[in-house]
């Protein structure tokens, strides 16, 4: 049994070793009992030896690859460090100028400002395209040759440009030349591109332009560089004209240039167009005649207002001195002031028709009443009222024709203070006309409860009260409109407002008829007459109040009137301040301006003549306070 077990083990080993060439097969004649385990161990040792030899042979190649990878890593790290140094130190300025690329920005989209036109549609103010030349100082740099070339094409001093670029060297935006005509800006950019000058750009804007220039300076006014109204209608109606700006999201580059529109946030709403009541033709005529009168009489200043008698629309409004809103916007000599609505003066004898109309309505006189003005003066509590001559006893029409202060004062004193005050207040004196102009004056009408008797008397002929040219024209509109005062407006009206009644229609008509005599040969203003038309008007010659009291050599000359007298279409007031020539009476100085402007106005409005064309004999003036 023992020999059988030994044989079995031998067979298993033989089978196991049969796979190894070092062990001969069992039938190869090996001696019985031979063990192949030693051969197996020897084979394994040989295998390990071969592997060790291969690894020893490969070791130099592996170490070379490791050193190569390490060297490449060091080189890459060095390159990164150098790039960072280059960007942060060497190329810092360039990258700051160019590398702030592609950022989102919200920008305003300007609304197109509305047009301003006259009543016939002629354009008085519009927005025209202009181009501004700008620069990015960080891109433009400080190359003196480029700066000199740029300064030359811009027409500016090279040294000054150099200093500005140095001052704003760290900024990315600098205005070089604002608001150039597009053709001029295009020429600048052609030179810039042709000479490779970097960092110079063009921006499109809009600039207000006023075709009529100085003729409409005070009425239309002007805007600033931000397109905001500063004077005149541009300021008074700025909210309507400017509209509402829009907004959008844009993509800008480092040069502040818009690369792309990303999103429209809000579309702009264009401003409203504004149609004024003024007729440009009449405005030119009024401007021409007033300017000539100021020069002829060496006056300090003057104003003229022409109104539609029924609607209250201002057909012309001019002042001297004036200004050109396209160029000269300096306020020297107060030339920016719209004197027709800002400057106050005592209206003098132009107030007498209102006194007479109020007295007619109050029943204290009638058209046939006579007033004793002898001996040419009379005393009242607090002072004295005087005429230039003793007119003796005269009727109401003669009081107006000869402009008697004594006659007007005696009529006023027949009314109680409150009645006279209420009449003047309802005529708009003491309150603004509300055209919306900056600095519009309300004037002065003192409370009747504080009047002395002299105040009561002198108000009748226009002392102790201050008014503007516009207020006086508006008040004369009540006489022209059968006693109803319609507020003045600078906007074209389709339908006039109801207005307020000041006088009865009968009283207004009677006063107009009496005032026709003022421009007759016997009146104080034959120079204000208009051939072929009945004119109802009144002169005013006011002594100016100075530090030492009223001056007898400084005056305000006035003429206020309407035509045709029986059915007035227009009202016109002319005020000449401080004439220094030989003439100073209202009829002499303001009368000719009234005549010239009224004649052209009636012709252009196709108003038929209402008076037979007869030669008029003009005699020397015999009036009083003219």
C-alpha cells in the first residue's frame, strides 16, 4: 500500500512537470523515483534573473524621460511667469486701453426736440445734426507730431492740446471739438485716418438752429448744449418740446465705442411741435421799424407788441437791443431780457381811455359832458395836477385829443377809489399776463385803501402804477373787443377763451370813437395816422423817475392803438425808452413806428380800408401830456 501511494504522488508530479521542458516525460527512461522539483525552482530563478537584467537595461531610458518631463514643466512655468510679468508691467498701459473690452452699458437715447413754427408753419427753431470730435487720451498718447497734426486740422493750439492730453492722460474720454458741421467733422476724420492717428472718434449730436436769428431772439429763446431750454419759448415750453429720452443696453469696447446694440429698454418719445401765434412776416416788419426808431432817436431800449384784437394772440413781439440765439448769447446791456414782459414803466396818458370808459359805465359822465380845466392846474390833497396849457372848459373827447391831465383827474375823482381800482385790476394790471416767460413781471397797482387823494387823481393819467408793454396791449384789447378782455397768448388758438368783461360794449365803442381824433391834425399823434384807415389810439409821454424825483429830460414815449377803429382787428403798443434826440413826445417818437407797422399789418391781413382817401393837413401839436 505504501508503494502504491508513492507511485501516485510520482504520477501527479510528472503531470505537473510535463509542462516544463526541464522535466523529461515519465516514459523518457528516467530512473524510477526521480523528482523534477529542482528543475522547476531553477526555471523560476532564471526567469527572475532575466527580468532584473531587462529592468537594469531599461533604467537609463526611464530616467531620461523623467528629466525631460521635469524640464518641460519648468519651462512652462517660466513662460507663465514671464507672461504675467509682461502683462502686469510691460504691457499694462496697452491692456488698460485695449483690454477693457466688451462691457455692457446702459445709455440714454435722446428724444428729438420738437419744432417751433409761426402761425403759418414757417420754422423758427429746429434740431440739426452736428458731430463732436472726441479722443481717448490713453490710446492717442503723447506723440507730439500726431498732436500737432491733430491740432492743425481742428484749428486749435497744439500746446494747449498737449497740456489737456497730459492732464487727462489716465482718462478714456476727452472732448476735443464740440458740435461741428458734419462736413467739417468728416474732413477732420479723413485727416485722422490718413495719418494713422489713433484714439480719435466722432459722436453724432443735435444742435438747435434758429433760421430767423435776431428777429425772434427774445420770443423763441435758445437751449444749452444739453438741449435744455434757457430762454423764451424754449424755456417756457421746455417740457413739451423736449419729449422723453429712451434707453438701451449696448456693448462697448475699451475705447467707449459702441460695438453692438444689445437690447432696447425704452424707445424715446419725440417732443411736441409748437405752433406760435406770431406771424413771421409781421415780426420782421415790427423788428425793422423798432430798430430804426431806436437808432433814429438814440434811445436806450424799446418794445413793441401786436395782438389780435379778438383772440388775444400775439402776432408780433420785438425788443431792442436784441441778440442772435445762433451766436451771441451774452447778456451785455441786458439784451437777453424780453423787455416786453419784464421791464416796467409808468404808462402815462395811455391810461386816460380806461378812466373815461370806467366813468361812462359808472354814470358819472356821458359823452357830452364838459369839464372845466382852467386855469391849467388844480390842487388836491398831497399834491398838484398840471396841464401844459389852460384848456378851459372842454368835453371828454377833447380831454383825450389834447391829453389833459386836469380833465382826466377830475373825471377820476368823480368815481370812488374802489371803482377805479377794480377797473384797473380787471384790466390785468398788477398781475402777470402768464405767458410763461422767465422773469415776467406783474407790475404794481397799489391797494386803493392806501391811496391819498393825489394817488386817486394821478392814476387817471398813468402815474403811481407800473405796467409792461404786453400788459398795456392786453388792456387795450378790452377796448378793441367791445369791453371784453381776452388773455394774451403766444400759442396759436383755434378758439379764443370767453374772456372777462371790463366795460360795456357801448362804453368801449364810445371811447374808440373819441380816440379817432388823437391821430387827426388837431390831435397829439398825427404821425401815427394810417392812410385809408380810422385809427383809435392814445399817446403817452412819461417823465422817468430817478433818485432825485421825476426828471424833465428823461422820458418814456408811448403810443397804443387799434385799427380799424370801428371794428378793430389788431392792437399795437409801441414803447421807446429814454429817447435822446430833439423829439421825446410819444406821438413824435412812437407814433411813426405805430403808423408803419400798422399799415403793413392791415395790408398783409387784407383788411379793407374804412376811411375815404383824403389828403390830411397836419398842424403843430397843441396837446398837453403827450
